[in-house]
C-alpha cells in the first residue's frame, strides 16, 4: 500500500506518494489548497490535481493508496469538514486526516512524539506537542489580534516607522527608501496639502490598497536595514525576537524538554531572530535541548501519514523520507 | 443672501442655512455624505437632500443662497473634485468650498484665525492652523498606519489584551467580560482543540468578521474598566493620552500660542484623556492658553461659510450661530 502526504500552503499545494519504507514514489504540485484564502472549490481542485499528478508519477492508482495526511493551517472546524467532503466528491475517496501544519512541520524535524514547534512566516504561532497531538497553542491569533514577531508584524512596524518619520520630518530611518521603493512610491520631498509631504500621502494611499497581511513582504527590508545598522530596524527585529520568545514561553512545560522545531521564513532565514529565541529556549530547558530548523513541512506530512496508519517510522525511514521527498521541490 | 453650512460625517449629514448675521434659518439632516465610506452617488444624494430640506425650512430658494462651506474629512484630492461635480449635477449649483472637518471644528470653538485642533473619535489627528488654513498635520494616518489614541486604537488594544489574557490563561483583566459581551460571545471556560479556550476561538472569529475600524465601539468599555481600577485598562487609557500628546506636540509652533480645540467623542467625553493632553499643551504654551472642547462642527462650518464670503464674524455673530445652529440637532 501507498500513503499520501499533502502539504497545503497559502501559495502552493504539494503532494508526495510514499511507500511504507518512506520512499517517495511520486510528486505533484498545484496552486493554493487553502479553502480560507482560495475558496473551497479552488482549494479542493488544487489538492485533487496535485494528488492525481503524484499518483500518476508513482505509476500506481488511487486503489493502491491506503490513506493520507493533509498538513494545513487551521486544520480543525467546519472548514476542514467541508474540505474533506469536497475532496471526496472530487474523487479523493481514500481516508484523509487533516493535521495542523505546525504538527507536520514538527514531524519533519524530529522523530520525537513530544516537544515544541514555533513558526514565524506571514503569521506567528507556537505549539506544545504531546503524543503527536497539539497540547497547547500560543498566539496564532492573526494579524489584527496577535501574530507577534511575524512577517506581517515586522512589515507593519516598518511601514509605521516610515510613516512616522515622514510625518514628523524627523531624522529618517534607512527603512524609508526601500519601503517606498517596494510600494512603488517615488520619494518626493515636496509638501502637499495641509503641511503633509507628498510621499506620505502616496504611502497612505498605497498601504490602504493592500490587504493588511501583504505588509509581510516588507519584512526582509527590516533585516537588511538592521544589518546596515539602522537603529529603528534593529529595534523592530529585537521586538520580533522578544514577541516570539514570549509566545514560545507561554507553551513551555518543564515535563517536556524538547526538541524545538523552528519554522517559517523568518525563523529559518534570520539568525537575528532565531538565535535569541533559541537562546531563551536553552536557558529554560538546558543547552542540550535540541533545536531543529525546518524549511519544508511535506516530509513531516509523510511521516505523520505513516505513523497515523500504525506503521513504525525509525531513523532509516525518517532519513529515506527526507532524502526522497525533500529533493522534489 | 443666505449661506450654507454643511457638516459631513461618517453616519450623518447636517445642513444649516444661515443669514449674514449668523441666524440659522433652516436645518436639514440625512445619512452619511462621505463619498469614501458611502460611495459618491449616495454621498451626493444625502448632501443634496439635507440641503433642500434646510432651504425649504428657511422659506427661501437656492437662488437666494450665495455660497456654502462643506466640512468633511479628507477634504482635498480627486474625491473632493468628484463630489463637487456630483453635487452640481444634483442641483447644488451654488459655489461650495470643501474644508477639512478639523478646520470647521476649530472655527466652532474660537474666532481666532490661528491655533490648533486635535480630534480623537474613530480616528485621531492634530492640525496647526494659520490664517484659517491648515498649516501642519500630525497623524490622521488611519487605523493601520497611525490614529494613535483614537477609538480604534483603544478598542484594538482592549481586544488584544482580552485575547492575550484568554490565550495565556493569565489573570483576566476586567475587560474580558464586557468585551466578550459587546461582541456577542458567551464566556465559555471550556477548552477547545489544541489547548485553546472556546471563548478565544469565538473571539477570533468575531473580530475577523468586523471591519477593523468597528473595534472603536469597544473604546467606552476601556474607560469603564479603567474607572473600576483595572490595571490593563488604565495602561491603555494612559497610552492613548500619551499618543495624542505626541501627535499634538508634532504640530506645535512657539509662534502660535493657541487656542487648542478638542474634538471627537474621546476628547469630548473622557477627562482621563483630555486632561493630560490639556496639561501637556499648557506646559508648553503656558497655562493661559485657551483650551476649548467642541462637540459639533456645524456651527464652525457656518462661521467658515460667512468668513470665506468676506463677511465679518464678530462675537455677536459667533454667539448667534452657536445659539441658533447648536439647538438644531
């Protein structure tokens, strides 16, 4: 029998067909499979399409697939039930289990059945895992209520700092030029109406045309400005590290020493955030507690699919999943 | 000849027909006349309807109206030009001048041609006024970029504090119960999935169904909790006062000693914000500098209409405008 690993993201859906020994036999990809951002029908069509491609490449049929695991943000609730129904009516009739993307990411980083995962991508969230179930959650409340230290959080603070600098005529941070450029605004030092600079007027108009979460794309500019020594940017980066440390602290339990899996583009690529979060974790759990960065949840969905089917995943299977799935991007 | 004073708000449009001596001869009201929030056609229909009612009540005709002033948020730009064109095609062919609502509010509070106005309602903004024109602007950048100390700002911090309290299982602030009640959520202490309380899940869903600015309706709950001694609420109120003080400070000019006009529901009704802002203003400009609260911009639009027509507005006219316009609500 074969198993499906399905990784659903906001921009893409990726599917691996794996054998019982962890070997990836086929791979498929499609657009976003997230029903919240893309709508139920589009999401289901992406997942079904990517799955059919993976099954075809594996040289097998759906009849030979025993079960599958879908790693997806916001896995629970009515939307999940509706998605499973839509997938079944679209021809994906094998038993599928929806799992939180953070649990899949955790399983991509470790064979342990308990520990922690923290993500900072567009949003931010930390979870505690016990017996391969999420036991406690910190933050993950979305851009308006939380997501402290996320890409949105960084981008939002960056654009606010730029707006304040342009508003006050204060000494400008190094964020001003790159943020204006990223938003397609020419830095215009002229004064417009009511003693407000033309550039600020343009900034306001540009920002309110975006969906708020799109401000996450300004996050890399904050790290570049911080590396160049901009005081404002350094303060924003430190604030992000502090926020993520607090979120992680809220789920720590002395009985569970780790490991900690670091996920998402900010924690994967930015040592100025990942290092302080790691240091704080070590200061509580001891410097031996393992910390593992993970950049791809798909191998974790494969591990979960095998484990949920009652199969044993040992180091050899784990390594085989990583070697054969991770090469397929 | 008669003059039109038109006060355009987010929820209502109010029009007064005034005589050259400031007497209000007729009054009319309609729904929102703001083209940004209500659309151009609806906004123009509201303004034209309220104006026709006011002119009819005054027992006169449009032919006897010399000119008018429209006090409106975001008075400048293309939207303003389009609104004037739409009003003209709707039959309002008298010369109309669009003026910032904060300038109209200033003129409702004082006969001085220079000074400051600061508003905290749904949004927050401060302006410096010189020769009856806005000379400098602080904040007014909207809920995503600024509006520090506004109703949105207070409500946003309140709901974030409630979310954090429910997320951490920390000692709950007195804000929890009233905020949940205002959002129609039963406080459910049960745990839902992933170690997250059911009440928090409901809060997240309720908040993301709102337009963000609707969080401003939570602001009064912050003042009630602060009055009852809640530490979190007191800190939010202090933060609002600090933000508004900074915004005001950014437009102060030693050459212009005042007066300062306080506008908007927060500054008009909440001494815990208005008093520190006033004290900070006095500490810079001297304790003699007048501070005037204003709750209605319509008399100011009437004063501006007369002044822009070249008429003299003395204390007697000013008082007559207030006595006869302010009674018509």
